[in-house]
C-alpha cells in the first residue's frame, strides 16, 4: 500500500529552517516533499516543490503593513505575481499528492491556506512574543504545535492552551561525532545567512582590544579596513562551522536556531548578540539564556573598550549551564512525532477522494 506523503513547508529567511527540514525529512519513514523557495540553498533531499518567491523586496520583515490586510494574516499584499504563483503551485501539489499532513516552518499564511485546502497541519512555533491574532489563529487551526527549543525557554506571555498544544523536542543540531578538535583558546564570531553580517572596523577594534586571543569570523563582513590586526581572521562562508565551534573557547553570535543549537550541542560558552527579527524571537532567546546563566546577553556589538570585560565574563560562564539545555536526537524525536501524527491521520480506511 502506498503511504500518503507529508509536505514540509520551509521559510526562506535564514538557513535554519531548511537545515532542520532536511534532517527531519531524511529521518521520516514516509515520503516527504519540501515546499519552499530554494534558489539560494540546496534543500538536500530528492522530493522538492520549488516555489516562486513572494517577497516584495529584500530586507522586509515578513509583514505587508497594508491598511486593508485581514487581521488573520501578516502578509497578504495585492497584485504580487510571485505570491499568486506560490499559492497556486501549493494547491496543485496538494490536489495531486493528497498529503496526509503539512508541517509548516514557518508561515501563518501557509498554515491557514493548508487548512482551506483541507490538509491537517503541524505548525512550528518559534521563540518570541507570538500572541498576535495571526499567530494565534494559525496555532488554533493546527493539529499540534512543534517547538525546536526546550520548554525551559518558553516565554511566559504564551496562553496556556498554546503551551498545552506544543511538543518541545529541543534544540535541533547535527550531533558532534568522532574525534573533535581540542579548544585552542580562540574566539569565534558567527554571522548567519538571515542577518546583516559584521562590520570590519568593529571587528578590528574588538580584536585590538583583546590582543591575547585569536579572533575567527565566519560569515559575511562588510567595510573591511585595509589595516587588519594580526589576530583577526576573516573566513567568510564556510561549509561546516562545527570544527570552528569545537576549537573555540568562546562563541559570539546572534540568537538564531542554528547557532544556538550548535553551542548547546557542544557546551560552548556563548555571548549572544541578537539580530532584529519580527516578534523579537532572538531577543527572547538571548534573555532566556542569560536568565539561566547559560550565556551573556549583549543587545549590540558595543565599543572596543567594553570587549575585554565582556570576553572575561563570557569565559567565566559555566558551560554545564548551556549543556543542560540539550537533549540529543531532536531530529529523531521530531520525525517520530510527525510520523505518529501521520499514521493517526491516515489509518488506511480513508474514503476515496472526489477529484473533479
């Protein structure tokens, strides 16, 4: 008997969504198709529905701010061909594939659209204040909610019914395996795909202020000065940040899922400098980590004279605090949860579809 497939919608802000979708899709024991815009990243799985880009411009915050926008949506601009094509392609795929479930990571609009297509959803919850009407309606329409962070970090503003509906599978990261490089005392600064990157002058000033440490910077850096301190190393994009994290005595970076998962999995001392995101998701993560003594929260990069004390404070952290937030095998737990949901929704005696 052919098992009905699962759809997995992947948001195109940052690399974290597609990274965890790839891990989970590979762990599922049922066919899974990733739905998303993949022009800038390899989804890494065989079954993909590549969607037209619906963004009205680079750098927007995911909301259209139109006065006529229905209150159940964040993003429903008028006259956007990419948005129309995106929804049409999802509808055509759903009609042809008959998915048992769509995992939505993340989009209020896709979650509600799937409901209109009569497809059950499992909606991913991100950190931050998501008590606005669109989020709550997407949560209400979902069968279950999935959080890739521990319950310890769940914000107190969320209604009880949202918490009760949520499965916290924990931080998802590829678990370090085999022999890992020993720490070499270096500082590693990480900039991800979803942010603005670093500024060369700021990095150079910080490196000069802490000359006894080697600074290794991963990701994009703009405005690099011609004269760079000898202890500052700009690596740009790297294929795998894990070996750099392994060697670091202290990691400095934003509060995105990918980096936070990596430092938790490796029990790394962490200075979290959250980047601007809608609904303050990174700020919420940074504050929660700091409240637990698991990281230092720094709202912005800061002047060079503050870096010696900040590095000392970061190095004084007890790495057991951040390690305690990890459970291991989050991808496996998520895949088992999704698979069990699919099995419950597809008992094998489903009435035939009416296809016009």
